[in-house]
């Protein structure tokens, strides 16, 4: 049985474990060292990452925002490594100061994906982002054609130590060299943000009021440039070209559509691609080291369609999000249903185990019941035999007693017939003659014999219930005293000291005088029989208030009864050696007075 339950329990364990270890993706932690999170382009990048991660709920993303501070970014990279990340994604704030720490992480064996901006080293696992050289070049060629190869151009750069800024500048200026009619002014550092442009540009424009075009390295700085031009009243004279091409009300697409910008160059954030590449690397799948995202010029000719597309993308993204919420709900439901299923499975198996145990004990119960039944049958057969034997014994005793009683009756008739002539002979016999003495002996013994036979017949009557008790209330003291008077003469003759000691002068009790006198006379006669001459016989009457009985004790100086003989004294004719004989007479109710 034990092995059976063990097997079932192991099966349930296997079932539960089997169910719960369904194919699951590995949990990864990806660290993301972001140079800044303070603008919409970076927010769009994170959104893209989160969208992609929502398909991989077991992957955790830890992002740290360096707020355009390279030292802070170095420190944050070390913190990410200390928190045991499996892979690092970094958008380096500045190329040069960040390069050593990125190499360090790479050399530790942690895969590194660089996004958007680059370091100065080749020690990284993969790059995901736009090609900033291409962006600069495309912008330069576009500007040259837009100005019809003539005019004055101002470039507003991002922080120059960032690779995106230096590469865009390098390729832009190089592209414009194709157009000798275009004058490229010394560039203005806008540090990627509109407020710096608003602060630094007015002075430059005041000195150079004939500028025809401003190329800002992102749309935020381009907006700042437009606002400065507008403030100076030259917004219609100065064409504005930006980079990024974000959708949304504050995005470059909107500004192109509104005619504020002449154009913007699409610079995809690459959030989704960065996560996809990260998972390929972590899952040891093949991946490309360089993942360059394309660019294009967005101007009035294509902004409409691009806006529509990007709106569609936004809609789709929202749909995906909704779907994902639904999927999560479904997953939760599935999980809870799965749990219920496991519980049901386990309960089922447990039920099978218990059913097995119950079946076993049912069988053993049946066996035990059958054994008991057999034993019962045996016992009742034995009981029947015993009662048959008892019945046989009773019948044989009955037959013996019947014979004995009949025989007693038969004896009484001739004895009565003997006693009649004896009485007559005695009446005629002369007083004091030997003949009379002999006749008296014959008469006494014949009467004694008759009395014994009568007692035998009475005993039999009591036995068969034919002799009803005739109880009445008498004084037991005077009753006993009267009986004892008959023995006084014998006592005198044999020198026996006969004493009667009642507990009270009067003891009223209910009894059958006819039967009790036989009991007392018998006991006293016995005492006389076994007491030697000059001995003593004491009859005591005691009342027992505790159990409503009266004790009659006949004590003599004869050989007495042993304990065994005492116990048997009421069942037969016993002669013994102990001087104390007692008998208990049950009476009801008795009164003291
Ligand atoms: C966002 C941003 C973009 C720009 C990129 C260059 O922080 O300034 O506008 O294209 O960074 O790294």
C-alpha cells in the first residue's frame, strides 16, 4: 500500500512540476545608461524599448539618466554593472570621456550596445542608430539644392564632443563644399537645447542679418532658431532645416507641415531595434554589429504622407498596447486557471490514493467481519450444545428428584402406619417397664424419620415452587425463644450451657414461621449433635441497620466448620471443625419495636 501511495504522490509531483515548467524565456536584466531623458526624442526612444520589452515580460530594464553629465554617466554605468546586469545599452553623452568605461565593461564580458551616439573605440558588441555622417551629408546636399547653390548658411550644432554633433557637422560642411556659391558660417554650439539657441543666436544674427538658411542639428534647436528669427522679423527670409522628424504636436513633422521648417531629417530613435538586438545577443543568436537606421529628408513634398504614416504607427502602437493589456489579462486568467488545474489534478490524484486506501481497508474490514461472523456462529453453536446439555442435566435431575419425592411419599405411608400401632402399644405398656422404654425409642425414631421425610417433601415443594411463602409479621425474639425451649431439657441432661442473646427485647420481622422454624431447629439440633457434653451453644440475634437484615448466629463448642464448609453450608449437609455456624435470614420489612 505504501509503495502504491508513494507512486501516486510522485506522479502528482511530476504532474505539478511538469505543468509548471512549461517553456519559459530566461529572465535578463538590461542596464540602460541614457545620456539624458529630458526631451521628447529620448522619451520616444524609451517608449520604443518598452513596447518591445512588453513582448518579453521576463526581461527587466534598469535605466539611469545622466542629465547630459558625462561624469554622472560613468558613475551610473558602474552602478549598473554592480547590479549584475546581463547587457549594457548606452547612449554616450560625450565620446571621449565615456570611451574608457565602456571598454572596461566590454572587457568584463558584458555585452555592450551603443545607441545614437558613439564612443571613440571599436570595443563594443553592437551599434544601433542612425548614421550621423549620412545625416550631415544628406542635409548638406539638400541645403545646397534648396538654396540653388547660393547663399549664407549657419549651422547650430549639438554639444561638439558628442559624436552625433561632430559627425553631422563634419559631413554637412563637407557636402556643402560642393557648392562654392554657398558660404558656411562658423557654427554655433546650441548644446542640443532650444534655450541655449534662444540665448546665443540673436547676437550672431544681428552681426549677420543676411543669413539665408539655418541648419540646426535637431528640431528643438531649429524651433529656437525660428523663434529668434521671428523675434527679429526675419522668419520669412531665413529657411530652417532641422533633424529628428518626430511626430506629435511638438515634433518636427508638425513644424514642416506648418511651414515653420523648410525640412527636417528623419533620425529614428532605434528603441525597439536596440532591445531586439540585445535579446539576440543574450540568446546567442546571430546579430549584426552595425545596425544602421535609415534617414530621409521630410519637407512639404512628403510630410503629409509621412505624418499619416506616423499617425498610423502611433495608432498601431496604441492598439498593440491595448492588445498587450488584453494579453496580460488573458495570461493572468490562464495562470489562475492553470493553478486551478494543478490543484484539481493534485486533488484527483489524492482522491485516487485515498480511494485505494479506502478500498484496501474495506476489504480487510470485510475479512474481519467474516471472521467475527464465523466466531459468532461457533459460539452460538457451543451455546446451543451447552443449553442442550443443561436441559438434559435438568431433566435427569428432575427425574431423580421426582423418583426421590415419590419414594419419600411411599415411605411416609408405611411410617404413619407403624406410628399408629406404636402409640397404641405405648398407651397399653406399663410405666417404667423395659418394653415401654423400647417402645418410646421406637416411637421417637419413627417420628424423627417421619419429620425428615416431611422436610424432604417440603424441600422438594419449595424447589418446584409449589410451596408458597406464608409470611406474616412476628416477633423474632419470642419466636426463637419458644423454639429453644424444646432444647432446654436435652441441654440440662447433657450439661450443655444453652444461651440465647437477642440484640433487642423485641424484633419485629416478616417471615414464614413454618419454614424458619425448620431452619432454626435444624441449626440448633446440629449444634447439639456435635457439641460434647458440658460444652456450650450460643444463639445470637443481631439486626443490621445497613442492609435491613437480621443475622442469626449459632455458635457451639463442637468441632466447627472450615471456611470451605461454611461456604457450602447452605447447599448440603456439612459437618466441620470450626465452632462458628451462622445463617442469614432475609426478611422485609422489619421494625425494631
Ligand atoms: C536627443 C537628441 C536628438 C538628437 C540626438 C543626437 O537628446 O538631442 O534631438 O538627434 O540627441 O544624439
